[in-house]
C-alpha cells in the first residue's frame, strides 16, 4: 500500500486492519498496521482487460481540496480510469448503462441532495446512510446506491472521513456480492 494511501487512511482515523473472517480468539494475530499491508488482491480488472466492476459517483463537481479528497478516494479504492465515472445527479438517469458490457455496478452519492435526486428517497442523509438504496433509472435493472457525505463537508469536518470510509466499504461489499 502506498504512503499516500496509508496517510489518507490514517487521516480518517484508520490505523490498522482487522480481518473480520478470523475467529475472535485469533483476531489479535491477524491485525496488522496499514503501512505494512500490500495492495488489495481483489483486482478490479479481469484477464481480458475489461473492468470487473464500475463505480458511478454522483454529486457536485469537486474542486480544490474536495477534488484532492476525491482523487485520494480513487487511489484508496485502487480504481483505474475505466472503472469509474462522475455523474451529475441532474443527468438523465434513464440513459445510464454499464460502460463495457454487463459488469457489476454501484452508485455512490456524495451528499444528501445527490442521494435523494438519484434514488427518489425523501429522507435526510443520516437515514439514507448505511442502507443500500436503488438508482431511479426507470429500467428493470436495479443499480445499488450507497449515500455518504458531500466532499466539501468532509473537507470541513475531517472527523467524518472515517464515516466516508465505512460507506466506501459498504459499497465495495455490494460489488463483491454481485
């Protein structure tokens, strides 16, 4: 794992990984500092060079420190350019399709207004977080949505970056179960 990734995770308050698959008695033995871990092995690029999954990020276009934070999110997730796209929540959602064939997709909404717009939900962000929502495309395909904080809010409130990390892990688990 690169120093930039490690420092980003440390800034979010994450200093070590713990395997959730290990039994409780051996939990301490599998805990290792982030700086010593290798890059995640579940590569998102298949043998044919096509992405195994695609992330759609929705929200206001980030700029300044928010853009740097978003770039760090991409690095932490290990996403190549063909594995993600940025969408405006006001875009025509009915035209959203998998970019290169039928790869698993997840939508990630930065901010309550973006999450509400793309899902049709009316609840505020605290009630939308930690829940798998569905993208409102009007098609039969349901694309899962995970809602999190607006990037600008995360820049202003660094303590919420740990919650962003939880939301990213939830989205990643959605992709792994598809």
